[in-house]
C-alpha cells in the first residue's frame, strides 16, 4: 500500500471517529434538554407529596422515620422487591423469575431490576456469566451458520436465477423485506399485545419495551413484573424469556443479512483504518 493511500484511510477513519464523538455529544445534549425538566417536575411532585404527608401526620410520624422507611423501600426496589402491601410481598426469586434473570444475564440484556442479594449469589453470577455468555455466542453463531443459507442466501439466489434480476438489487430488496418482517413480528405485534394486556401502558411504552429488550439495552424501567399483573408474573416472565431468545436470534439474522450486502461491506472497507 502506498503511503498516500494509508494516510487517506487513516484520515477517513479519523473523520468517522470525530463524527461518532459528535454523535455521542449531540445525544447527551438532547437527552439533557429533554429529561432535565421532567426530572425537576418529578422531584418537585415527590417533595410536595412528602411535605403533605408529614403535615397531615406530624403528630405520629417523624421526618427521620419517613426518610428511613423511604430509603429502605428504595433499596428493596433496587433489588427487584417492592414490598408495599400489608400482605406478603410478591417473591422476586421464584423459579420463573430466576430463569428470566439468567436469560437476561447471558444474553447481556440485563434489565437491572433484579440483582443477587447474597455474596454467593454475586459470585455465582460472575461465574455463570463467565461461562454462559461465550456459550450463548457459540450457540447463536452456530444457529446463524445454519439459518443464513435458508433465510438469506437461497432466497436471493432463487429470485436471481428464476427471474434474472440483478443479484445486488435482489439482496437489497430481500434485506428490506426481512427487516420489515422482523420489526413487524418481534416489535410491532408484541407491542400491540403488551398494550392490550396492560391497560395502564401506552402503545409508545410497549414499543419502547420491545425495542429496549431486543437491542439488549435493557434499561430496566419496564420489566415483565412492571408490565404484568401480579397473578401473571410467572407467565409473563416465561413468555418474555422465550421472546428474548427468538427475537434476538431474528434480529441477529437480519443484521447479518444486511452486513452481507456489498454496499455495506464497501462502506466498512472505506472507513476501515
């Protein structure tokens, strides 16, 4: 490679790196502008409710007692246990919840609403993920190796041979169709189901939950326990465990199909250092 060509490649990669850094800064600025007012309104509402409660019960409730109780409730909520009722709290570590926890851990979704309480639980989590994440990658790569010829290569080859259409155009059309099918089957339809089954969730929140889950972001603000009534927690967690595995596999097949496009590969080579 000539020195000038190497400098051009380095310059293109530097330009990409600068654009990526600008993208991060722009995203941070947008979220800061959008979310700061909502946070201030939330804090003001909570402070007003706290002041009203203390004023109403000032003879029997000390401010320090309320603050201590709230701290304990928030700490319990951070571990996935919301013990707010007088009866027995809905246990967070029955089998279906534990299955959902390990599935979200080894798929790196990690909603963060459910974490080990004991030291041994933390140690086992490290060891389990140390083994489980590579096993999941190996499992998924094996399935992709088997599915891509069926889902991507053969359909493109068949349409190209049967109707004589340019292979590149067929591949692009197939990628678009596969992407739309994946979005419909694993984002839109599940979101509609969540929206119908959970009355107090908006359609946007349902779409948000599905996308956050399948993109393995797993922010933890919406989880199966939050999205379902207590009587259906186990069913929801088991269903979403299956949904995670099938949806992630479909997303990976779609992304790998898009990556196989000549235009995408050329773009990667263009910006490669």
